[in-house]
């Protein structure tokens, strides 16, 4: 099963699967698989760098959405909170996700450029199956 | 034709790997949860304890129903996001525009749910005293 479909299924079943450890380990397995299947040292290094950039991009995205979370929690805890308090929290949701989409597109193109289709298939297989 | 098909598969695979990092995979520490997930956790811990905090059964029922409504709409948002992620990770490749559209749908589900959630949170304050509110807030 494709990893996103798996994560989506987990989210769907539990309602809170966006940070499941099952999915978290995927990136580590992908890095190991790149090391094993991509023998050209230059392309291997670039692919690993792309995965590292991906990991950093994810952390940045979550740090940004964490600010939204914290803001909402503060409003939740205030008895005299107003609609404006909540509205202030929500303004960065769309920009945060739009930025993540652009990073995803760029990193996807970079990753595709660095691996041959056969290598990509092997890496994907290992990362999903182990 | 074979080459085109191969390239399309490669693109899907590359998108999936990177999407994993952006959406779900963390580093050494557990990743921060999405706002809708964190909010749902807070609500879920309170639903069953409302009766212990609010002695008036009528108000307790109302407050409980508001928490249930919050939980329900946040869960619906999770399901909507899951559907979009499934499309992003499907076997068919997504264009850049399609990727943007799917991400947009994910954040719209998040924003829409949190918007409704905030209205319910504000409504809740009409049915609790400041003291009851503080006691509910203390539940973790």
C-alpha cells in the first residue's frame, strides 16, 4: 500500500494519525534504501540531501502549524475569549499549507531528477516493505 | 510509451517520498500535531467528565453536546484530509497544480473545522460559570 494511503487510512480510522510512528519511520527507511540501491556516489549524496531537506521542510511546517495550535489552546483556556482571538489564530493556516505545497513540489522534482525510475522503485519497495 | 509510463511512475514515487517528509515523518522527537488533532485531543478528554464538573443536569447536557459536536466536526476534518492525502499518494501521478489543489483542500478542511470549532467554544462559555470553566480547563 502506498505510504500516503496508509497514513490516510490511519488518520481515517483513528482521527489522529498525522504523527503516527509508523509513518515517521518511513523517512529513515527511505534513507537506508537510497544508500543501498543508489550506487552512484554523487546521485546518492544528492538524494540523501533531498531527503534531509524534506525532513527539515516538514519540521518547519509543523513548527508553523504548532503556533496555530498554541494560539488556539490559549484562546480555549481564556474564559472571556472573543471571536477575534480565534480569528487571529487561523490567519496563518492557508499560507503555511501553501508554502508546504510549494516545497513538496520542488523537493519531488529534485528527488525524481536524482534517481532512475528503477532505483526509485527499489527504494520505494524497501521503504514500504521493511 | 514504456518510458513515459516509467517516468510517470517515477514521478508518483518521488512525490510520495517527499510528501511523507512534509506531511508525516518527523525527526528524533515526535512531530508536532496539526491544530485540529491537538484540539480534538483536548475536547475528547473533557466529554466524559462534564457531569463531574457541572452539577446542573440541563447545562451539563448542553455542554457535553457542544464537546461532542466539536469532536465530531474535527473528526470529519481528519477524514476529509485523509481523502485528499489518499489522492496525493495514489497510483496516478499528480501535476503541480493538482498537488496545490489537494494541499489547498487539506488546509480548507483544517480552517473550516477550526472556524466552526471556535464558534462552539464561544457558545460553550454561555453555559458554564468561570469556576466551572477553570475546572474543565484543568482537565488534561
